[in-house]
């Protein structure tokens, strides 16, 4: 780079030399140059001698005696990188008589330091036009060159800064509306130079229509201003541009031009909008939020923090985050906390802190590190939630749970005790029911035995008469023996039925309900018939008659029966026996208070048993015409020891035990209702699964 504004006196030098080239002239001219700060230099082409004035040597950094006037001495002080170039260029100039030249180069001082200098002169010739010498003067431009280098560096830095900052500069001529842009302005607007005509209107055409008039008014005010505008270039992304300008005036104070800067702040604006959203969100978070720098100095707190701790924002900003420290955590706790967040991890934990009023509170704390674009931790975000009340409730719940567990243990013990008592009572009631049923069955056995015993008695008496009359022979004895054994077999069958009823079922088995009903019929139908109570059994929706059967002489295909259930057959027979007995007593009691004229025949009442089934269960309904159950006692008929019979005639446990057996032991239901002229007891039992 050449230096600017260096005065050129070479013509004066040449003219002077043409007048006088004597030594005395050298001295006078050198004195003049010395006063001007320049040194004299001369190269005689004919002798190849070099002349360097004392000022020349001083500029180069030498005393006069240190640098002889020789070609070798002059070459030695030229910078090695420029030595060859300087000599070649001067030799080139020497071929053109009268040629003026300016050469910027560096000289080496005796210390080895380099200094920028300017050699300006002309090629002189003799009368024949032959170049004889080069004469020039040397100017020290080292400081100027350094200033220029710094200026170049500043320009480069400015350009780089503008590029990085997305910033450009511009200048508006207020008289002509001519607008000059730097290169960065084109990059900011994302346009090519050919798309901009260099005028104010051309610039305004890129600005959002709604903002043009306001910007134009600011520009023509010809004063300093700062503004933001939206740039809308067709086919490009909209941008937000920051404009700043200052006015330049003439000597009379009239504005001449505006000089300004433009910066693309689109990303900054978007970031500000995003930050504004985040700040608004933080201000409405129902948790305490604080932001501190790496040294723990608080830089932000949200409103909930102030409500939470009692500290106003002004009281905590710039303070250490330990302003809330209560002393309830030891050093190891805080050492672990800082180690965690400085390692870039999130700290989660509970802390006991102190409010401004001195009260303590338990806080669930989460502290997260924040990194910059270089990956360095710069800040920490602490989010706190008051869990004092939650912890109190938790403690109360734990205490309540402990009390509840203790109560449950005591209750379980009491329940087990009560269950044991209930089982004992149930066993006692079952035993009483069984004894009562056995008493009933003994009467049935006695009734069944009465006729066979009478027949056996008559046969014995007839045998005695036949003996007395001489009619007793082998045929008579054989016939009598057969008839007696028939009665014995009947009695034996009755004993078997009684024994079967008396035997307790220990395991659930598959059995046919119709067969169980038939076996119960076989035991009681004779006695019921004699009392005027008829028992009728029907099956299914077609009302097929249910035949009373004698169990010891009947085999039924249980697996193929649609009435097969899983349960306890003997206990089920006791259920039926209890229901039948209650129906019998209701019928006898009802018709005992009915006039004889109302009875159309010897039969007083009827018990009808209806058996039906679905795909899932078996339904047994027992109807009677004994007048029904009074509404006042309906809720109590299945209670233990409840009876409406006279003292000594009923125990009040048959229906209770019937419901217990059906519902607790056989997974069914037993209910009662009034129906027509009497009551109806309904038993539902699940069908047994088909065997494979």
C-alpha cells in the first residue's frame, strides 16, 4: 500500500541539480531537506557509486560514520525480502531518462528493526539523453504506515464484525435521496446489487407497507433516530431490521446527509418473543423459581418465590442463593448439591429452608444447570415446591395407617374369635337341627314301622291259631315266613333311609336333585297323606310328574340328568325336609281354623314341588296352600331360633340352617315369597360342569 498525501518535490530537486551539482549545492540542499525531515540519496550509473546524506543515514537508524557511501553499504540496509526488487526496479527506471519514481520499502537499522520509508526521485540524463544517475530524497513513513496498517486492520475488523453481527452501514444524501449501502446491507436484505437502485424509494419498497410512512417521516426529520422495521422482500423470509442514524450538517447547520447502521435482529426478536413467553410462563408457575449465576448470585425470581418466601424481588436480586439457608442441612448435603450441579447433573431433593419471617418450611427442590453455546455452565435454575403441608399430611397418614394396621390386627383377631364362636354356634345349631331332623325322621320311621309291625303281629297270631287248629304245615310256614320277611325288608329299607339321612356329607359330590327330592318324598309321603297333606312333584315347563322313588331300589343316570348339581346331597335333603315340614305345619294350622264345610274332601292341603333348569342353574320351587307368611314376620323367617309355633313344638332353626346350607355351602340362593293361597320357597343352584 502506498502512502497518501506525500508532497512531491522531485521536480524542484531535479531543477536545482541541473543548475548546480557541486558539493556546496549538496550541502545547501541537504540542509534544506534536513529541515523538511527528508534525506538525500543518489546513484551514479557511470561509477556505480551511492551517495547517502547524513539525514538519510539518520532516518535509516545509523550515525554518519557507521554507513559509508557505497553500493554494498546501501544494499546491506535494504530489507532482505525487498533488496532484489528495489535494485531491479531502479535499473528498469534507468532506461527511461526523465522517469519519475516512488518506491515504498523497508530499511534495516543496526538493531535489525525495520522501518518503512518512501524513496521519491527522477532519472537524470546528460545532453545526449543518456541516463547518468538517479537522484531522490528519503521520507520516513514508518508511523504513517503503521497508522495505515491499523486502519486496514480496523476496516477488516469492521467488515468481519458487520458480517458476524449481521450489521451494515448506509448513507443517505438528503438533497438527492441517493442511498449508499455497504456490502453487508445486501446480505442482510438477501438481495443482489442489481435489485437495489440506490435510492430512498428503492429502499422503502423493501419495508413493510404499514411501516413505510413512519420510517420516511423519521428519515426526513434529518435527526438522530433509532427504529425497527419489518423487511418484506418477495420470495424471501420476512426480517426485523434495526436502524440507527445520525445527521451530518454543513457549516450553516443545514442537514446534508444521514449516516447510519442497519442490523438484522430477526433472531434476536424471535428470541425476545420466546423469552417473553418463557418469562410469562415462569411468572404464572405455581412453584418457586429462581435463577442464579455460576457463583450462586440470584439474578431472577418469579412472583411465587416472593409469595413463598416473603422476600421481595429487590431484596434477593444480587444476593447469594443461601439467603434461605436454615442450618438444618449439614455441609455434606451442600457439598453433594454443588458437586451434582457443577457436573452438569440435575439435583433433586428435599430441603428445610427459612422464610423472611424466620419460619421453616420443607421444600421439594430441583436445581438444573444451564449451558451456553460453548457448553459452559453459566447459570442454575432452581424450582421449589412447598411440601410442608404435604409432609404433615403424609406423617398423619402414616400415623393413621399405623393406627389402622393396629386396629385391623385387633379387628382381625376379634373377627377370628367371632368367626370361631359363630362356627361353634353354627355347629351347635347344625347339631340341634340335625337332632331335630332326626327326631322328625324317628317319627317317620315309627310311622313306617307301625304297619309292618302290625302285619308281623297278625301273621304271628295267625300262625299260633293255625298251630292250634292243626293247619300249620310247611306250605303255611313258608308263605308266612315270606310275608314276614317282606315286612322286615320294608323296615330295613326305612332304617337305610334313616341312616342315609343321618349321615353327614363331608365332601361335595355330583348328585341329581330330582332323585334327592324323590328320596325325601319316599320318607314322608305316607305320614303327610294320613295328615291330609298331599305332595305333588312336577318337572320342566311341560309339568311332567315327578315320581316318588325309593332310593335303595332305584338307580338314576346322574351324569345325564339335567338336574345334576355339585354339593352335599344329605344336607340338601335336610333342607327339603325342613321346608316340607314348615309347609305341612302351615297347612295344618291354616285348615285347623277353617270350617269343615270349606273342606271338600279328606285332603286338606297340597305341597307342589316344581323342578326346572336353564343352561346355568337348577330352579326348585316348593308351593303350599297354607295361607302364606304374614308380612310382619317376613324379614325374620330365616333368623336363627325364630319361630311362630307354640313352645316345645318348634326350634326356629330349620329355615336358618336351610339358607346357610344352600347359600354358604352350595353357592346357591334360598328365598321365600307369598304366592296365591300360600307361600313359595325358591332354591337356585348352579349346574355342575359336565364331566369329560
